[in-house]
C-alpha cells in the first residue's frame, strides 16, 4: 500500500481522507511495516464501506486486514438504524460467528508430551475434520430449530458441555433475536449432520503451550502461566452459515435499488436495518451465531471426553469463547451520547475493556480475553480488551496472528 495516500494519525493509526461519496473517513490500524505490506484492496474496500448509508464515525480496518468479499477481512463498521443504517451480509462474512475458544487443562506441557501421539490420534479419531466432514449427531427439524434458537445453552441442556461454560461465552452462550424460521431449508439441510465437526480451511483444534507472558497481572487473572497446556478451538457455523451468507448476499444485491441504495461495489450488498429484508437477515444471522456457539460447545464436550480417557487428571474449564464474524447491537458513545449501533465485525474480534457489564464478574477487572488465532506456522495469542479500544474502533481488535505459510 502506498503510504503517501494516507494521513498518519499516530504510531499505528492511519486515515484515508474522505473523497467522493465517502460519508466518513476510513481508518487503518497497523505499524508502518504492516500497512506498507497490506493489499491495496484493503484501502479500496475500506473506502467503499465508508460510502454506505448510516455509517458512524469511520470505516475501520484491523492490523491483519486483507482483501475480502465486499468488506475487507479485518473490517469493522457501525451503523445507526435511526439514520438509515444498513446491515450487510458481506460485512459479516460467509462463516457466520466463526470464532475461537480456549480451555485450560490444568496440565503442563510435559504432561502432554508424555502422551502426545496417543492424544493426537484420539482427538483425530473422535473429532471429524475436513471438507464435508460429518459427525454422529443427527438433528430432525424440531431439534434443528431448537439448536438455532438456543446455541450453546441448548448444547449444555442436551448433555454436551457444562452449565458453567455459559458464563465464559459471548452472549452467555445464546444470541437473542434468533429466528430459525428465517433460515432456509437448504441451509438447515447442510447443517443437519455437521454438528460437532471442525470443517476445513484454517479451522483447527490445537493443544498449545503457553510460551510467554507479557503482562503478569492479566495472565494471572486469566489463570495462564508459562508452560501451561491449553486447548484452542477455531471454527464456525459450518455449512449453515455459508448458505445463509450466499442466499442473503444475492437477495440484498437484487433489492438494493428498491431501497434506494447505491452500492459502490455489488459485493457490499446490504439492506436497511429497519426493513423486512434487513430484519429477516438478522433473524437468520443470529440463528447462525447460535449454531456456531452450539458447535464449539459440542466440540468442547468431545475434547473433554478424549482427555478424560487419556489424561484423567485433566480439567478443561473454559477461559473464553469469542466470535469474529458477526453483527451485534451494542451501545457506544458517539457525538457525546449513547447510541444503539449495529456493529459489523468481519474477521475482527470484540475487545471489551475492564469493568464492562457484559463481562462475567471473574473477568471484569482484567477486561475481556481477546483470542487471536495463529495458523500455518504462527503462534496464537491471548490479549485483553482495554478502555481505549472503545474510543478507537468500537471495542474491536484483530482476529488472527497472520500466516507464515500458505494453506498449500
């Protein structure tokens, strides 16, 4: 990316000035080296997002931003429904509520290494992974709707997971406002045999070692110490979420003119939040969030079963579960007053600061755990939300540590 096109606002903050039809500026976060290496498409796509109706403050791109569908991956944008704000399927992404959860084990790295091969083979045998992978769970129509409405809470009620997990999951494990009846039969059919599966791409289940601690106080509050073994799961809403994204992007693209929306890019297909199509999408998208939360809860249950067989001393309580492909209604201070905004995070992670009421009491003092997945040769990170992130980018952070190697 050509840095001459940007205005530097701080060591890691860069502004794309408003030009043409942009309603707000675009803000990119990253070191000079990261910004210089970013795809030019990030600047183009961030600027296009800034042209959408009802956008508030700015169009943001996180430090791991790269070219995506419509929105850049790493894009964050908030829209005000009282000012004609829109909801965009491209601003959420195809893998709705793809996210990361991290579990303690109560073990040290050397405990894992002693049974490494046996444990790896048992996890691989128990947890389906790969393109088109299916599990042993089969949901009928009524069970599917109950899962889409109940999320991780539904999973726990059916014996997959523990009640205490729910306190450590966004939305306490169940996204309100889900409307399973808004999810197409095809989307439900694709998901019927995929509960409790990882899928493919950069999704993974890893047994990891805490290699380094940067902030002793926060690490202690999170119960993390150098040499600890943890388990991290990265996956989302599988076939159901992809089908919802595909269907609604098509519907939003064809109806934009009807709503008087001029799309700077067809991939930015959207609908007014206060419209029938917008509300239908939100009901389906929230159902997909619950699907992802239920899926990760089932995977957690399966992981615990494997550990119980091989390492009976292990205890796998949940540190946290956070998604990075969502649109959520959140209250943020804009222009001196609190406003309910629809915050799109596509390849970006919510990062609430200390004291936030949405955090469980046990985590409130340190701030929200922000789980940053590594892949293809890079490590993962556990960060903590700060108060300042609220004013910078609607309490948002990056979602990945990047890749040292390609998927090939």
